[in-house]
C-alpha cells in the first residue's frame, strides 16, 4: 500500500492530527468549531473534535508531519488502530468501488444495539 498504513495518522502539531486520507483533522480545542462533526472530552479533561480539513489549515509541523508512535494494533498492510484522546481510531485501506466499512457499521447500528465480531482474534 502506498503510502503505508502506518502513515495514516500524522501528528502535525502538539494538538493536531491528520487522519486517514488527510482530509480529516482531529484537534484539541478550547471551544468547539462550527464545522466539527464529532467531539468528546477525554478523561484528562482535554476537549477534542473531528472536522474536515479547511483550505489554509497548517498540515505540517515546521515543514513536516510526523507519524504517530506506532499503532496499538497493526492488521497487515490494510488496517491499523491508534489510540489517543481516550478513543480508538481505526484506519482501513479503501479503493474506488469498495464499500466503506463505516457504511456497514452504520447499518448495523440502525438495526441492533450490539455487534458481534466473528473471525480470528
């Protein structure tokens, strides 16, 4: 996979990360931006949000983004999981025409309150 899955979460400043395809930003904020589509408060008291990257957002810390310390779970070449801000982020490879895993999870959440994972652990 190019770039490798390990480069899917990049730290661009002490309080900002680029996620997945680098169109989503996770950041620690004082007040919630209007364009945040998800927010939460960590156990440490920091307030986080996810939002789409805006034109002009700083995307590199002093000219270069750094990969996060390794994922907490590396599932071969196509998926990995990171943890920061008190939650887990799963990044899964995707190609044109392939159904999104998030669409499947959203469907299951509409019809059920529990998810059972069947497969090798």
